C-alpha cells in the first residue's frame, strides 16, 4: 500500500518498478501486506543516492535500492503490474464506497 501511495502524486501520478526480494511461501497477499518490521520508502534523484548511502552508513541504517520511478504503472516483481489510474480508482474513496453500499 505504501508503494502505491507514493505513486499518487497530486501533481501527476508517477509509476514505479521494484523488486522486493519477497519469498512467497503461501498466499501472495500475505507476502505483499504482512506487517513485519518498519521500513521507510525514500524516492530521490539518482545523483543523491551516494549521499543517502553515506548518511545511512554513518548511522548504521540498512539501505536497499529496490527499483526506479517512472511510467504509468506500479510493478512489483512478477506479483503486481497495475496501471496507476486503476490503482488510484480502487484506492480513492474506497471507504466511502463501502459505507454507501451497506
């Protein structure tokens, strides 16, 4: 969900292609949505990556580069490939639609 939310920029949607290294030993939804230890998603221009790596190393914070931004879809390995328009439509107002249908 956090990756999708990062793609929903009010100035215009920005897609992403990521490889999370997920090991799926059962349900795909569990691998994608399990609430394991905290993580932070950072998106930056490539020219800033070395500085971010240095900061993380200085404070002993692990860092993984998981992908790139761009395009009109969110791709997570071979598990997810969805257009941002479809994802945003499903996400935006979903609680209101659920309540209205009750």
